[in-house]
């Protein structure tokens, strides 16, 4: 059994007069053959917390709310694992106006990139069931039924690969807390030109591509 974890950072709003509207929308995929090792990272991070830190913590690692120390520790632990990361980002100012409300175009574009990487680069075993798990907190707006069905059908029809797509919360699936850190780190790099968090991941990122160059 192999897993792909998906998380996103930024938003799909196009009103740039709003201060909170991001310039980029970032989608991160984390490929792993053993999700248990990601869960162990979460446990190690929690064991490093003091009693005071545990008392005031929500119980779920969320990159935006964590301290720099916790973010770096989590990402450094991740670099020791056998994983691969694919990052796809959208410069929203380059999106044609007519496409801004046609999110299915974005969904299918991303799905095709993912399908190609799964198959051609064999980032995870192809002779075993594959599960793509997306974060409910972030991806309800992105991973709709059309994307889910499209992804499952295309892989099975063209490559005879069985993939199951699920949406879970980070509390239900602890490994999502790890890909949240990855996505946040990449967003900091792309949106804010802050590479300090993404730098430890450099050897694990096999692709970092714009959607519309």
C-alpha cells in the first residue's frame, strides 16, 4: 500500500484589492510507501514539547500556528525519510479572467500532472493499492467530486492503476499534519520569498512547477 498526501496553501480568490488575497496558490503532494513513519514524526515532535506547550496546544500540528522551532524540527525529521515531494503553484495574476471561475480546468490540469508523475517517475509502487488523502481543512474548495472521479477514472483507464481518493481531517490522519508543514514551507518560499523553511526539503523535492508559466 502506498500513499499520496495532498495539501494546499494560499487561496483561489482573485480580488487583489483585498489584503489577504494571496498572489499564489500552492498545491503540495507528498509521496510515501510507509505513512506510519510520518505518524512517528508527529509523535516525536509532541514528545519534544514541554508540559506548558502541551497544555496550550490544540493537539494537531498546524504550521501557521506553530513556533519556528517546531516547524524546523518537523521538516528536519522529514528529510530523513524515504519520501518525494511534488509542488505545483499558480501565479493567479496570469490566469485569464474567463478561467477564474472555471476551477474544473485547474483541477484537471493538476490531476494530469499528478497522473504523469505517478506513472512515469514511479514515485510509489504501482503494483499495490494507492491512496490519495487530502486535508479536509484546506482542500474542500479544491478537491471536489469532479476532481476525485477524474483522477480515479483516468489512472485506471489509461494505466490500469487503482487509486482511491479520500478527504480527511489532520486529526483523523496524522500524516496530513506533515504535508501541511511542507505546503506551508513552500508557500513561504513562493509567496514571501522566504526559503528558510523550504531549504531542508531541497533534496526531497523532485519537481516544483508553475501551472501557467
